[in-house]
């Protein structure tokens, strides 16, 4: 069975070297080598058997990690926060892999969040074209009346777009 191949910029991004776009720049500028040969063209595919390096430093490939985290209230569903609030990645400081959340929950909510370094899984779960259903349960204070719920039946306007379901 032949080894599975992936685009070089994707491998660099998954290894935490750079974003895919920045990885493309590194490739075009001649910083990346595959099996000792400098690569400057897009479209190169590599397998797990290929040796990839950036400026002579070997690129390690992370094992894919998947976690379920029950995010408490008062934690940001992000990798970092410029306001120094607690973030979901704070729960994964003992892991060397670059772990990030799939989707998000608001600061004042709690619930289950998938944490991973698996970009393919994250994309499949989040991208609308895959039509993965998500379910949210909201607890509200009191019992809403029909009048309270009516605006929700007409859709929610966000960024000038109607999000009606």
C-alpha cells in the first residue's frame, strides 16, 4: 500500500511551522527542502516517508490528537486572548502538540468543545458544505412568552445578514 501524500504547505502548517499561506511564502523563497532538495514550486506532495526541513531544521510530524473538553463559564474558546483571560488551550499546557478548539462557545457559556490538532477533522466539522448538524441548549431565566420568542422565528440579523433557519 502506497503512503498517503499531502501538499507540502499543509504538512508545514500541521507541524506548526507556519500558516498554510506563510508556508507557501517559505516554499517560494527557497527555505523548504524535501529529501535534501530545495523546493520553490507549489504543488509538491509529500508522504510520511519524506524528510522535510525548513532552513535545514527537520520538521517533525505531530501525531493527531483529539480531546473533548467541557468548557466552563469564564473561559474563552480561543488559543490566546489579548485581554489575558483564561483560554481553552490553558487546559492543554502539558501537551507539546499545537491544540486548538473546533468551533466556539461564548465566554459566559459552558459546554462540550472538541480540541484537536487535526485540521482535516476541524474543517469537516466546521465548514458548512459538510452540513454537520450541531445542537445547542440554552437555559434562560424564567419562561419566555410567545412574544419573546417571535423575533427568533423571523431569524437573527448578524453582520447585516439574516440567519434564519
